């Protein structure tokens, strides 16, 4: 039985043939030679060998000389040597070096079945090196279709592409080929298989391949451990980590970073304690950075100081990433004096270092200090980047500092930073929160790409101005432009309905959110609906909404209902809400003041006496508060629970002082760190 005919060789495209033809000397095309200058006659065909062509291509590849390299390619085509085993890899390398991957692929495909795996591997590596993962897979499939067999150097890049594309289908086929052809001793192929399955989330397959490996190295262990941490399977990751023979610090760092990403800060502390023990691998600067981030987010000041000392002893404290992490940790632990001192003694004040301190001032809500530091930064040799301006715009918008926001807008225009969509979105948000809707609309109209964030900011801004119909019009325009709606957009829409008294529209949009946009309501959406009903005096509907929602009501939600009951004289409903709020034992004196005011207006003196007695027991002071109904889209009121000695001279004092706010939760970790 005759074997099936091999597929015809892939022809060069018309474009590539024309380019090669232009490179041919006239004598090769049987045309009259140019008069001036006259090229040397080509050597006879008998004197041109594949090795000479290969050597020329190697030289032109190193020099990135396109024109003479194409001339050599044309000569190789004319002599029928383009598919020679020593010429084709040089041709592929030549075009890949010139970043002309289509020409490289055309040259390799033209060889059809004559080519070996090596030229295809070069092409696949060229695609992989540029992150063109889909082209890697297509080249691999084309290679097999032309009858070229893949080898052990082909699979790692193809498997990595499958992992990046989160497509395990081709990877499973490669696994079958590997098992059939027996690459049992090639560690690179097996590690690539494990990594591919782990990235695709197929952890059972990853563990199956891992358990069946004839031998393992540290890369194999790291791939499975990182796969478990990415999936949040911390128990499996830590159990496997205990089995790693001679686990290095990289493996431990992978688990610690995964716990940090998942918010398991206590687990990060426990891992670092074991790493520092006599049986642990010790710490490197990555461990210190991960630990400092966990301390900053949880408020573990004492452990953060221990890590600072460890960084000094290990000579990591002068690394930029460690310096930035230290500044951030002290800032989040409300130790701005220490953060500023570290900033002043930094070896090199990079833009990341400036941004870390600016973010610290923003976290501590010190607007004037942040603005002064930003001005100092603009006067220095460090040029602020988008992150710097975004931090300042966010801070200005949060506190309604319109003058600072306009100053930042001028800076953006002066330095031509307005091309960033993030900056434009922040400008729209800043002007919207400052109630400058004309300026917000002007920035919005000038945007090249009006995305969901810009629309949401405008909808929220017009809603705060009680122009709910304009907000709804923008929302409909957003849907007409096929911009995806998310839960934040729906909060803005419902808030606009609430501020404008659009009860029917609010009910309709709330139903659309569930039925049309398939967005599960969150507590913020229910808060907006309760606020809407309370503003319009529909208190029974508000109480019913609170009772039927699948969440526990927040204190702010109940306070809104209580204040509305006082205004509309619905003491019975207000009394039920007050009992639920008192049961929460909140530390906000304003909530108790609202309850007391309601009982005073209803002349319910026994209930008032109970409220005052409870406040006395809890040692809460009666302070003047504002009605929750009059707040501007602050569903959960901001509570200031810190104090800090600030500079009173309008500048950044060189001797800023700190107050120790060590978290009580970190006491259990102190023994592990020698505290």
C-alpha cells in the first residue's frame, strides 16, 4: 500500500518573492547589468557550498544587515539550497534577529517535510520570546501537519504557551506524545508539563504528573506549590512544602506571597517564623518585603520593626524595594515620623520612594503634607509618574480640595500627561466629587476612550447634584455603547435615584441589576434602596427591605431609618430599628444621639434614660452629629480612630514624632521573633 502523498511545500508569499527579487543582481535575472557601478560577477554554482552560505548568513545576522542577507537568501533559493540542514536554521535565525517573524516562518514552511525540528524550534522560540503565545501553538500545529517530528526542545516552549493561554487541550496531547516516545529522563519537559497544568488550574493533573515523575528538582516542587497557592489551597501547599527535600527560600517565598495575596497575614507571620528558625532556609530580601507588606496591612508594628532590624543585619535595608516597603509599613502603622526619617536617609530617592511616602500621607489623610511633598518632588530631579499624580488626585477628590485638584490638572496639561486614561478618569472623578460638573463633563468629552469608570464618576456626580435624570440618561448611553455595567456603576445609579427622589426608577434599576445585568445585590445596593425609601417617607418599605435582604444590616443603614422615623413621626418602626442598633453596641456616639433625639421628639423618657445609661456604661460622650440622611453618598461613615502629632508650621518637620499603635493581635507572634 502506497503511503499518502506528503503535503505540498508552503509557497513564499508574493510580498516575500518581490522582496527577494529586488535583492537579486541583474545578471541573475538575465537582465542587462547596471552600468555604474558594475557588481562583481557571481561565483559559479559549483563554487558555492552550503557552508559558505551558512557562514555569510551568520555574519549578516550578527550585523543585522538585512539587504545583503536577503541577497544571500535569494542566492540560496536560486541554487536550491534554502532547505539545506545547515542553511535553513541560519535563515530562520537571520529573520528572527530582524524581528521579521513572518519571513522566518515562510522560509521554514517552504522547506516542508525536508526540514528537521531545529528550524521550527527556532521559530517557536522566537514567538515565545516575544510573548506571542497563540503563534507558538499555531507554529507547533503547522509543524506536525507538515510531518516534522517535535523533539524534547520543542515541548517546553509549547507547554508554556498552553499555560499562558490557559488551554490544557494541546498540553494533554503533548503529554501523550511524551509518554509514547519516552522522554522520561528529560526534567525540562516534565517540569513544563507540571507548570502548564498548574497555570491552567488543573491541579489534579499537575499533581498526577508530579507524582509520576522519575526524578524531581526544585523547579518541580515550586511549580506544584505555586499552583496550590494560586488556587488558595493553603493546606495542600504547606503540607507539600514540608516534604520538599532541602526546600530553598524561593519555595517558601512563593507560599508566603500567596498567603499575602489572599489576606492570610497571620499565616505569613507563621511562615516567616519557621523560615527564621534553625531548620528554616533563612530570609532574603523578598521574604522581608512580603513580611513588611503583611505587617503594614495588619498593623503589626513590633514585628515590622523586627523585620527592619533583620534587614539591617542582612544588609537589605539599602535596597530600593526594601526601603519602599519599610516606608509603607511605618505609614500604615501610623508612624509617619519614622517613615519620613527613612525617606530622608534613603540612599537614592527614586520615584518609587517618593510615591511610597506620598501614599503614606494619603493613608493618614494628611492632605497639606502630601501636597507639600509633591511640590518638593517636582522641584527635585525625580519626575513624577502617573502613579504619583493618581495618588494626589485621589486624595484631593476624597476631601474636596478643589484648589489642589486644579493645580494637579494644570500639571498634567503642562507636562502632557493627559494621554493616560487612568489620569483622565481620576480628573473626572475629582471634579465630580467636588461638584464641578461642568469641568467634569468637559474632561469627559475630551477623552478618547470613555470607559466604565468615567461614566460611573459622572453618574455619581450628577446624582449628588440631585440631577438624577441626567444620571439615568448617561447610564442608558453607557448601555447603548456596549460598556459593561458592574456593581459600582449600579451603586452610583441607585444613589442618583435616591438623591433625586426617583422611587419608581430606583425600583426599576434595582430589578434590572438582578434580571438583566445578572449582578447579585450587595449590601451597598440595599443601603441605597433603604436611603431612597427613607428620603421619600416610605418607611415600611425601607423596614421590609432591611428585613428581607440576605445580609445583616449595617449600623449606618439602621441609623438612616431611625432618623427618617424621627422626621416622619413613625416611632414604632424607629423603636424596632433602635433596638437592633443598640444590640450592635457600636462605638459611634452619633448613632446613640440619633436614637436619643427620636425618643425626645416622641417624649419616650424611659427609653431615653436607658440609652443614656448605656452610653455611660460604654463611656461614650455625646457629641454633635449630622443626620445620616444629609451625608453625601457615604454609606458607611468614616471613623477617625487614630491620632498623630502633626507639624503645625505648614511644612514637613524634620523631627516628626510618632505614637505607638501596636496591634494587640501581634502579641502572639512576638515570641517567635524574639520580641
